[in-house]
C-alpha cells in the first residue's frame, strides 16, 4: 500500500514505505530466529501449549512497544501458548487516583480453563502514593487490600490454575515520596504468601535480570536512558529468558502437588 500525504500518493514516499516494510519484515524474521535459537539454550516442555491470563500494567502491555516483542508474547510464541494479555499502560492495582484499576477489572479476564494466571502491578500505585494497607485488608483503596480482593476473585474464578504474582522492578527512589519500590514489592510478597500463591521478586536483578537502578542497564535495555520502567525489545528478551525458567519450575512443582 502506498503512502498518502495530503491525499496524494508520492513515489518517493512509496519507496520509503517499501523500505520501512522491508525493515519491519526483516526485524520480524530476526525475532523469529531469536526465538528458535533460544530453544537451544533453554526449553521446558511443561510450558507447551498452556493458556495463561495475564493481568498487569505497562510491564505487560509494553508502553507502545510492538506487542510481538513484549516478553509475554516472546514466551507464548516460543511455547505455542494461548496468552491472554490484560495489561494496560498506566493501570494501577488499587482503586483511587490512578487509571484502570485492576481491582475493578480482574473479572474481565475470560472464564476459560487457563492453567496459569499472572498478576503484576504496583509501579503506578507508587506513582499515585497509594497506601500499602494491612496484609489482611480487603480495602480496595490500599495496595494490599486491592491485591487481596484480586487474588480472592482469581482463585474463585480459576480454582484449578496456578497463580503467580510479579513485583515491580527496582526503580530508583523518588524525592517527596515516603514509600519506595521495596515497600510495594514486600507487600505483594506478603499478600501472595497469605494466599499460598507464588511471587516472583522482579525487583531483584538476580531473579529478573532487570536493574532499573543501574544507568548502564537503562542505556542499553530501556526505551530511553531516563526511563526507569519500560524495557525496549532487547530488555524484554532478558526478562523472558529469566521468567520462563522460574515459571516452568513453579508449574512443575504445582503439578506435582495436584
């Protein structure tokens, strides 16, 4: 299809479009090759063909990154999964100042036979200075309370599924904020433990491969050096290669106890 500028198709613009189309095609071929090559490094058949529902924010949605490059899609393509991604950029966990609170939309996920449910969030709650609340609370204006409500609902809707929570990255502290990333990560871990579900500490670079507090890391693997939240396509590959191993280990353990 030609490029349209002011209602006129321009030959030079069409050439540019062809070049762009070719670049996109080459990028997608390179991505496909990367996925195939990654199977030689690690592959666990326990993940093959699974259905996963994922609730989260821009960590799952990609903040404008082509969805094919988001780590959830990388893993889905590698293992032939049915990945239902309910990530929304800017979404908060708790009900309050933020947008698209997960506590009000978790039930939008399909009533399917998903084997695994991912629940991720907290970065935007930090931005909104959402109070942590008590680990046993069901007060949806607090982070812990909203997480409890979400996990209560998810467990009821998917009684046979394994649930995995993902904490935020280890983003830098912010002046004028009493809480830090660690407060939200520890709160998620505590709530997950109370529900008997898995929690991946994505804030630990040794676990996730992601270190948002390192300027050198952000220079290479984030959308821009000042971005302390959003991975670029290369950063997403790092996240996928770390998380696939953990998810496979958790799921094998989950199956062994059924």
